[in-house]
C-alpha cells in the first residue's frame, strides 16, 4: 500500500503494520527516549503550560522584571563576595600583620594561596552540589556561612588561626561565581548574557570603591582596643553578609520555574525566552558521557588557559595592590582611598565592553584583546618609570585594571557555548580550578626581597597580558571554523538565532530541554564568540 521511511543515513528498522511498512531510525528513537528519561527539569513544566510563542511585548516585560528583581540580588552578592575576599588586603595596612605576628611570606599564603587552594579543591563538589541542591538555597546558605566565618577573622592572633579561617572561607566562597554563571544561563538569552554578566561582575568595581570608602572610615575608628583597626573590616563586612544571606534565602528563586514573583504563565514565558539557547535549565543526573565530552572538548582547555593567564596579574593586584601603592610613599589611609579609582576604571571598562557586545554580536574576543593592550602598557610603565615619578606610576597602575573584563567575556562564552548540565558544570569546575591556580601562584611571585619593584611578578604579568592578546583570536577562529563546518554539513544557522522566539506546536517535543550537549546538537547549535 504505502511506506514511510526516515532518510537519516543511520541504521533503519522495518516494522510491518498490515500492508504498510514503517521504517524507523533506531538510533533516533533510542536518543529521544534516552534523553526524555534524563531530560531537563524545564521539559515537563514547559509542555504543561502550552506556551507556543512569546510576543515582543511579553519578551520585553519578562526581561525587564528579571533585570529589576534578580539582577540586583546577583550584583549585591558579587559585591559582598569581592569585599569579603579582599578584606585581608584592605586591612593589611592597619596592623593585621603585626597583631597576627606574620611575615610577608606568611601573608602571601594567608591572603591568597590558602584561600584559593581550598576554593580549588572544592570545585568538583560545588559542580555536583549545583545539580543536587536548589540553586538559590545553596547560594544563600553559602553567603550566610561565609559571612559567619569572615567575622571570626577578627579573633585571629596567629598565623595558624588566620590560615584556618581563610581556608574555611575559601570553601564557602567557592560556590558564588559558578552559581551566578549558572543563573545567568538559566534566565538570559545568549545575546543578553555578556551584558548581564558584566552587570553582576561590576560588583567587583563597586567593591573596590566601597572598600576604599569603608577603609577610610575604619582608619579613623578609635575603639581603644589593644589591636589595630583591621578587625572592623571583618566585623562590619561579615555582619552585613549574614543579614543579606538570610534575605537572599527567602527571595532568590532556584530557577525560572519557582520564581514567586512571577505568575505561572510568566514562569513559562521566562522558559520560552531562553529555549532557543539550547543550553538547558537544570538536570540533576550526573551524565558521565558529558564529563568525558567536556574533558575532550578543545574549547574547554582554551578557556582554562585564558582563565589561568587572567588571574596571574589580577591575583597580584588583589593581594598586593595596597602595598604597591603604599610603596609610592602614601600613608595607610590615603593608600586605601587611592584604591578606589581602580574600581571606577574597571566599572567603565565593563560598561563599554557590555555595550559593544550588545550591538556587535560576535565581539567578545575583540573586547578581550583590546583591553589587554592598555593593561600591558600600564604594567610596563609601572615597572620602568623612576620611583620619584609616583603620580605617573600610580596612573600606570590604574590602567592595568582594564584587563579584568577578560573574565566577563569568558564567563559569557561558557554560559552561551557549553550545553548539557553535566558538561557545563564540569567545564565550569575546570575553569575555576584554573582561576584558583592563578590566584594561588600570583602572591608567591611577589618575592619580599624584590620589593618595591617585584621584577618576578611583573615579568609574569607582561607575559600573561601578551598571551591574552594572542589567544582569544585563535579561539574565535576555531569557533568560527566549527560553525562553518556545521553549516556546510547541515545548512546555515545564525549563531545568534536564540534572539528569535519561533512559534511551535504545543504537542511537539521541545528537544531544547532534552539536556543535550552542544556537540549532540551540532545540526542546529552554533557558537558565539
């Protein structure tokens, strides 16, 4: 009578039904059922609400609401994260070394190395916890715990005690950035992600400015205590962090499906907005084939290298920035204030970079390259200018801060280009391990006998900035080549097609929520860069 045949080039199986022969692609059937059983959390929710399209008006309304409610929570979280991580650096000029009886070498270990060692060791567990526990609850509990640990720093009076507190702090703070990255991928389209990562990452810039203002006030506290004013950093920051963490527990959602400030329909619309990202929302199953794919994917390792190179210079600035400025001849209080322009420059760079990527869709790598040029020039000037030209050297030091936007562009590439929950978590863990290795190594490059010039640290910074000018174009070329290969094989697809919300049949299987990796979706998935 008639026949139905799936022309896929794969193994076909013929099934007789009366006089009609149905040819089934066995591999496709297995794939559909395999992924339906291990599908994304969003699959059933999306199908149950029958959203077939999102109007431009609804799209803008949902985005505006997300920006007004979720983004401030992410921004404050990251601001506190920066303030708390750098409290030791901000307080070092107010007697912390003396009261804890530590040397410069011991300070290097306490300020960065031990903190980032435990941060690094925690990353595999963090990646699993993000799949096992509700994301919002995990974030808020971590904030409360890190605030409590931070307050105990004020009670330390020895190297051993300080190291213990910093090690525990690293464990709890290791949750923050991976969680914020995951939330960005859950709530925003690929085209929106670079700008939104910049919005919450600007908390680093705000933290730099606020740290200077608070530090200036702390320097004038006359508490009549037997210890220096450094303890007030940890008491003030820790107490506020705990209060904010409690607030966060009740207000930040675990996913778009559980946002209490959205109606049921708006939750479904929020999912529909990001459906075309093809990177999913959440899957709680650890899929070992995705772990393997992450380990074998070249882009994972390019991103790991970029993260490592970024954190050698930034780790040095974080741990020794105030001491470098103090070496110019400024007082402890003025040194704290002079840290503030770093935040202003960083914030300006982030805003300009975000605007550029908003209108130039594949401009992430360009932002990475361009911002490293002034950073390299600033580092060279800071190292070579005579010591008596302290204002010029200070200006050169400020210019270096343009380089930090590399992290934002890289984070937005991870959220946009790596699909499959387990693969994304594995890649994120590797990237933050590289982040920690850089942060651990950086303070050790500031050899106390080389003060105040620190030639070893600056040579490393020169090399990192130069490599960060070279590697992003190579990475962009690889992604562009991969896109062209897929276009030639399957037909052209716009890599920024996630901006469109196509109308779909409500009865159709939304494969975007099958928790497939970017390689499994090569027929329709294209990379952005």
